[in-house]
C-alpha cells in the first residue's frame, strides 16, 4: 500500500505537474495525509487486533514507509532545487 501511494505521488509530480508548479509541496503534504489516513483505516486495526504491536509488525510497516518517504523527499528536493541555467 505504501509503495503504491509513494509511486503514485512521484508519478503525479513527475508527469502531471509542470516543473515550475507551485502545487508540488501541497501535493506532497496531501499524499502524506492520505498515507496516514490509510494507515489508520486499513493497517492499524489489523496490527492491533491482538492488542499488541510486536517488532515484526512495526518493522513491516515502518521500513517501507521510511524508504518511500526518503525516496519522495530526494525526488522532491531535486525537483525543487533551483537550476541556475533555468530562467526564473
């Protein structure tokens, strides 16, 4: 789920938004909110069904989440970096 939302976010930013779009940051924040919403609606109830979240359950969610966040931030930072050759 997390990888899917992360890939969708990168696709939307890369293909649908122009490089000079001011909506890039807003789209990133909205996608982050959607990921948290999906976590609380779909994933967390299954993890808490036994009343305990063990290490395996934690790492099953946390590692893909962190990998996606790092990839998204790296992509956005490259996208938002001011290119001196590009007119402003």
